[in-house]
């Protein structure tokens, strides 16, 4: 919808200006983005909410064909698990590729399978189930960048290689 003036012309759109605020008396380095620009930053993955600079560096340096799981909630918050083989097993069994030592995790709980530049998650009939973005899964499900995978008490965020995202293989 456009607004027209009485002579039929459109009023000039106000120019958007950005004025940085610098407070030299403080160590605060907070940047605030609003509106459509903030949405664009979030949608494109340019900014990841809740990701530390060290985690961003680890994610950025992932080799092609790999991915990272970062524990966000539960035991071992902040722990990182690399997915870098065709099949990665997860469970409470000491021989699991990713050993999660908690009674809420089955011995053979879940597997991650490499597919088309990314990974899918497959529950192995675990007692407490596996959840993808809050929904219990019973079949293999393809993972997308930023998905939350819950295994027992562990809530982890999935980050595929940025190289795979740019190439269009990972989602």
C-alpha cells in the first residue's frame, strides 16, 4: 500500500541511518539489530544465538563432510562431539563413538548416518526415545543446521560443516 500526496506524487522515503553508540566509560561491546535486518541475520545463519566465539570458530573450521554437536542442556553443557564418519554411534555403552554416561541414555541409543553432505539421526529403539526439535522420532530424520537433538537428558545443537552448507549439500 502506498501513500500518495494530493498532487499524485509519493512522499520521499526517509533515509535509514545508523549511528553507532560508543561508550568509552564501559567495556560493553553489545550490538543491537532490529527489524528485518535482524531477521535476515538469523535466517541466513550469519548470527547464531547462544554460540560463543570459540564455538563459532570450531564450527567455521569443520572439514567438508563433518558436523558438530554441542551440548546445550543436561550433563556436560558445552561439550562438543564431532561427527566425521559414515556412522557415528551414541549411547551409554563404553564402545559407543559418543559415550553419554547417564541412566536416561540407552546403551545403544542412536546413530548418526552421513547422507548427501550432512547427517540423519536414527533412533535404535531406545527406551526414552530420541527427539528432534522437541518431537519424538521413530524413523530416520535428516538434520538441518541448528536442529536440536535430545538424547536422554542431553540436548544438543547440530552444526554441519559451513563448506557443505555453501556447496548446498547440508541444510
